[in-house]
């Protein structure tokens, strides 16, 4: 067989192998941590690959949310259970 065809075949096989390894690294390093972070109801920053815990402003400032339905909805959206209403 022509040696150019053999070299071209090896070149395509090597390029395919490099692409497959690149996709595997992409999945393990970027996609899997992102899905795990979003599954825990946290925020994923893809540029820095950081998983951050969302915090309600009312938790930082100490002010309470006056509308209990809005507070329950915010806590549910963050993945926290709503605090029981006080009688």
C-alpha cells in the first residue's frame, strides 16, 4: 500500500484519539462538577469552576422578609427547607 495513505491513516487515528481524550477530560473536569453543583441547588461559575452557596440577603443583613410566602419561595429555590411559621 502507498506509504502516504498509511501515514494519513495514522494521522487520523491519532487525531481521533486526542479528540476522544479531550472530550473525556472536558466531561470529568467541567461537566460532571457543574451537574453535581447544580444538583445541590448551588451556583456554578464556569469561568473559575467554582461551586458557590447562594445566600439570602436577609441572612446577611439580619432583616427579615415580611412576606412569608416570598421567604418560603426563596428558601425553596435555594434548596433549603422553609422555616416553620411561628404561631
